[in-house]
C-alpha cells in the first residue's frame, strides 16, 4: 500500500521549500530538489526539517484562522478526523495533529533520548469503501478537509433470515446508525441466503497496558465504524513504508464502555428467539489472545456474558410459552484442545468426529436434559472447570481450547387435527481460543504446542472463510476439528453471528488488524437460508380414531367412577340408618347414631327430637303401627337399596373392566404400529397408554376420602405436560442419562435429532425426569485413567 513519504508530501503540497529560499543551493542539491522521488531516504533529515518548518507555518496560519472567529473554530473541531480525536483521547498530552498524512511525535523517554513516532491517519469513510487505505501523496489531509460521513454507509444493518431487523445499538446522536430501508439492504437473491452478522467489541485498556504507557490505536465512531491507527518509530524506514491507517465498518461496533447486556441484546437476543421457533443459530467470538472473547461469552459473576444471558433468556421465554406446547431442552458442551474433541460435561476419552448424512457428529458426546436456568448454569460452571485454561504472558487466564456450548430446544404441540408439530432449534455458542504469536504468549513447549494448534485451527477457519467468500465449491472444512464442527455455522442453514474482540493497545496493532481483516471478510459469507426445522408428525387415520375413542372412554370411565362414589355414599348413609334402627326402635336413636353425642348430662332424660327421616321413611301410618313395624319397613327399604346398589356396582365394574380391556387392546395396537417409538418414516406413535393416562386418577374406594381420591376435575392432558411438571426440581435419585448416539454442535438439527434414537429422548423419558445435576457424584464421574 502506498504510504506518503516526506519527499512526496513536499512535492504534493507545492509549497516552496523554506530551505531553498534560505540558502543557496549547489548543482547537486538542485538536482536533488528536482528529482525528489528518486531516493526517498536521501536527505531525509533536511526534508524533515523542512517539513517541520512547513508544519509550524501552517500551525501558525491555522491559529490565526482560529482566532478570527469562534464560529470557524467550532467548525474546525467538528470536522476533525475521528482518528485525531482518538489520539487526543488516548493520551491527553498528545500534540495537536499535523496537516499531513504522516505525523510525528517527539516524546522524551525515561532515558532522555528522543524517539520519534509516526502514525498514519486513515481516510474518512466513503460510502462504498469497506476499508479505506491511506492513499498516496495526492490525498494529504488539511485541517478541515476531512468531512464527516453524513449518511449511513452501505455496510448497513443486514437482516437475519428469521425476518427481524438487526437491532442497532443505541446511537449517541449519530446519523450513521439509522436503519436503512429494506430495499437498500436485501436483494431478491439475498432472500434465499443469509449473511453472517459481524460485530466488533473493543475491550478497555488493561491496567498493565496503561502502566506500560501503551497507547490506544482503535477508535469506534457511530457505534459501527472502526478506525485503526498505526504508530511506528520514524527510524524504522521499512515499516514506515508499510504504515497504514484503516477503517472498517461492521453491523455494530461496541466501544469499551459497552455493557454485557447491550452486547447480548444486539448480537444474540434475536437468535434466541429464532431458535425457539425452530431455527439454528450460532454465535462465535473471534480475536487475538486476551482480546476479551471469554469475557464476552462467559463474563464474570457480576457481569455475565452472552452464554449466560442467552440461557436465562431462553428459559424465561420457554416459561412464558409453556402453555402453548411442550419444550424440551438438551445441552452439550465440548472443547477442541490440541486438535482433539473432549466432552466438558463428562470428561473422558477424546471423541471421534463422524460425518454422515446428518452432518458432523461427535460420537459419544453427552447431552443433558436441562430443566432450569440454574441447572444449566451449574453445568456450564462444571464444564468450564474442565476446560483447559493456562496463564500465558499475554493473558493470565488464557483459554487454550475452543469451547462449544450447544443447546437444543425441541418444541412439540398438537394442532387441531391431532397432528404433532415438532420443531427443533439449535443454538451454538462458541468461545474460540485466541490467535497468538509464539513470543506474545510463551515459548515453553506445551504452551507453544497449544499455540501452534490454536493457530492451525484458526488458519483453517480463515481458509474456509476465504473459500466461502470466493464461492468455491470445495470448502476445506476437514482441515481441522474446529472447522468441521463449525461447518453448519459457516456454510449451513444457520443464523450466524461473529463477535470480533479487539484490544485497544497499540502493541497489539498487528493482531487487531488481523482480527478486523478476517471479521471484515466474514461479512461476505453467505449461509444458506435458515428455514424452520419443523416436522409434522402425521398420525395415521386409524391411530387418530383410536386416540379419540380412548379419550372418550377415559372420560366415560371417570364419570362412572364419580357416579359410583355417589352411590356408595348414599349406601353408607342408609347402612348407618339401618344399624341405628337395629340398635334402637325409636327413630331418635337412629338419628343419634348419625349425629355426635350432644348431651353432657347422661342421666338427664332425653327429649325426643324430630328425625331427619321424618316425612321420608316414617309415615303417619308407621307411627301408628308402632316402632317394630317401622323398623321392619326400614330394613326392607335398606335391603332393596342395597340390592339396587349392588347391581349398579356390578354393572359399573363390568363396564370398567370392558373399557380397561379395550384401552389395553388399543394401546397394544398402537405400540405395535411401525415407527411408533422412533421417528422414521414420518409416522409417529404419539398417543401411548402412558401419554394418555398419566393423570388418570387412581380410584380409591375408601369411604373416608371418596372425593379427594377421585379428583374428577383433573383434565386429561394427553402427552403435553403442564409447565409446573416440566420445571419441577430434579429429584436427587435421578439416574444419569446420556446420549451415546447424539448430535454434535452445528450438525443439522432436524436430520440429526430426528434420525437418531437417543437414550434420553424426550418421548422415551418418563415425565418429569430428574436432572443429572443432583445425581450424587455427578461432577466426579471420571474414567479410571482420569483419576
Ligand atoms: N469488555 C471488557 N470489560 C472489562 N474487562 C474485560 C473486557 N474484555 C476483556 N476483559 C478482561 O481482559 C482480560 C482478558 O480477557 P479474556 O480472558 O476474555 O480474553 P480472551 O480473548 O478470552 O483470551 P484467550 O484467547 O487467551 O483466552 C480478562 O481479565 C478480562 O476480564
């Protein structure tokens, strides 16, 4: 890239060289002045002096101009280039910026030697330039020649295929962040593809960096434009020639003051929503070591990162929607360390990646069914403890592996025609290890080997990005484990978000530039349109009929049971009356049996009280015939009633028996239906005996509690469980369930999940299956060779 040298600047400015007028020149000098470009380093010091004088002159002129009116002064400040602001903000004592492309700064160091630093300012952004490189000598900046961008650049908010606008971060009065109309952003061809959204996050300057006198080389303007400024020693001529100021534009750029919540809501919140609708989503953090990837993804206890906020959001949303259907959440967490894949939730032998028609599969990866945010948090914490982290020179807690957390959400609901709609969304949250220079980290063998492997996989990632951008047919995913696992995120049907983390420190300029370069490249990757992974599980006609019949029979059964209970209650009352009649011939004694004793004075002669049976069994005639006849009649009535109840009981029992037999028969039939347990062929057994009768009340005929045992008000809910049922706390006696035939991160969800029978499958699990978390010794389940 062309960089203005001092000689070029002199030529370009057409200013008379002050040296020329002040002293007579020899022929040689004159020749040199006539051909200043022949050797740019020749007479460098003289030229520098001339340039300094020129600068002083212009400075005075500008000061005079500024003094002319305050208005002019204000305009000047407004039109100052962002990078100049940056220099001012990064170091307060920074000198005023200079009217040339190449600027100098003289700093007295501790050793009292003079070091001249040179930095190059990037050009102001243009509408169609995705990256502006400082040009040649014809583009010399003057004080007010850097117009601010008045309109949003073309790298505008892109739309996810899920249909929503990309949320723009709050603008601080910037015009450039306004949403651009859809017509400007999406063409017809874009409708079938979706682009990777790329965000940049700048971390704050670390304490150590501040103490070392580092300077800030990044400035974020309008929450989208990133200006990168290079500082260099002026004596480093070779470097000087290559100095570049750079400007990039992304979907959003986050300054160092941005909160975790803001990063989450701008980058990932929409993705979570789409995942709940059955789409796939991936978020990955990319950047140099110590740039803040893990902080962005995991965060701290006080400032939780994207992973934590996404999980919380996910469960909140599920809870709100739980009445609509049945959500099941599965979780897996793996790392790629030194080119081997390891299960972070259940560490053991390295996992083997397999590619089949369902995508890339890590054979043996454990998937846990999660019921609550707390449970996922605990799993996450456990996984992170197992993750390989080592202190390096660049970062005290450097992640030495790429970590992939995958959350699979399965959503089931019955439609009006008794079909089951099954949607599966996958969210992959990826914290990549940092790209690094060997010297920047460590030269010890293990660390450098790790670094080499990290770099190798990141190199493979950049090759894939390149191939995807260039539209090549062959994408070299197989070059590393990481790219194999990211295959779906990069080239599959997936809404993908990349967060590029950068450091503000000028010592990391190279890494920052590299990160921004690849992030800029990634913007051009087009993934396949992300469709909803929906499957309608069509229930055969016969099955539907059977299901309906079963439901009707169950309803009838319940009604009969309630009737039976009523009759039994009546019988009890009559039996009590009969007993009373046997014990005492007077109606009052019958009543006394049914009522608690009220007399506190046993010797007192009791007054006859009107019986509640008066007007019912005891007629005026019976009174006349006497007590014996009344008892006889009562007995007769009781016997008749008993016989009737007995008959009804028999009828009901035989009814119930018949219906139970029928239910059993139907259930057996449904179980025999092909594909009932699995999912092959699209024919699913959705109505099972277990699913239809989970809430079937157990009839208790104990007379003490006839109503409570029957619970006739409890609805027949079918297979969809109530929210409380799904979210109840795990039982401590839970048994470990694992998927030995599972999906891995980024494999196509529908095919993968639907095509596989897993041990912890949603349907096959008992309702309210307990969590792994509370299983005793869960965290310590390690194979022998790990102990
Ligand atoms: N936005 C931020 N706000 C405050 N501190 C941050 C931020 N980003 C990063 N840090 C701090 O910077 C340090 C390095 O960050 P982090 O460990 O996340 O880097 P990394 O990119 O994951 O590095 P590596 O690739 O080596 O794992 C940490 O101490 C972290 O707390």
